[in-house]
């Protein structure tokens, strides 16, 4: 079975400082907002809807970052081939609020801390997603 999700590296500018949104997912890992595509949606619409639903933030898409692929096993469905389309998304408005049915938490971190959290508790295939996003934003963390 195939599953397609979309989401993004969401950033905001506050007091001249750039902040990056990091999620703690329901499995306890640090990750990026994302969720499954629904019928009738474009993949960009999915990314923006999921960011809004999971974190309370509305945003605008700046550019695509990367499509990552992985597999996991689901009870009664077997192996799932998953594809996640990530975009660079600038936060436009909204109050940060985790939708607790879907994720454990969400926060704004400075880029150095976001990268630290990614390295410490993130999925390996999200490393390049975050690094590419930071690079597009003109930020070097290593
Ligand atoms: P969605 O947010 O797309 O609706 P979901 O919560 O239904 O997703 P996933 O986030 O893909 O599903 O999680 C399903 C399984 O895959 C979990 O075991 C999770 O830890 C694992 N997983 C999540 N993200 C990744 C990733 N980037 N790389 C590898 N495994 C991942």
C-alpha cells in the first residue's frame, strides 16, 4: 500500500531572529509538521492544511525542499510505502498550538537548537530536509 503525505519546514521571523517549527510526533520523535493527502487536494494544499491542523499556524509555500521515502508496517495493512513531500513554508499568522490527537507538542526553536534536536531525536531522512531548508534561508548550522 502507498501513502502520500505533505508538510514543511515552517519558519517565522521574530525580533529579527528566524525561528524554525519543530514537532514532537506521537511516537516521541522530533520531526516536521506533515499529514496525509486527502481526495481533491493538491499536494501544496495538503502541506498547508496539515501545518495549520497540527500546529495552528497558517503559512505560505516558498518552494519545494525534498520528497523523502520510507517504509513502515501497519497492523492489517502490511508494509506501507510512504512518500512525504516537504516544502519551505513561511508562517503568516496564528498561535502555536499542538493538536494533541495527532502530535505531542510543537515549538519554535532557533536554527541551531532545531538542528540539535533533529540530530538528537529526529528521523535520519529528515536531516537533509532541515539542512536544505536552512541553506535556502541562508543559515549555516555546521
Ligand atoms: P501522517 O502524519 O503522515 O498522517 P502517521 O502518523 O499516520 O502520519 P507516520 O508519521 O509515517 O504515520 O508514522 C508511521 C511510522 O513511521 C511510525 O512508526 C513512525 O515512527 C515512522 N516514521 C515517521 N516518520 C518517519 C521518517 N521520516 N522516517 C522513517 N520512519 C518514520
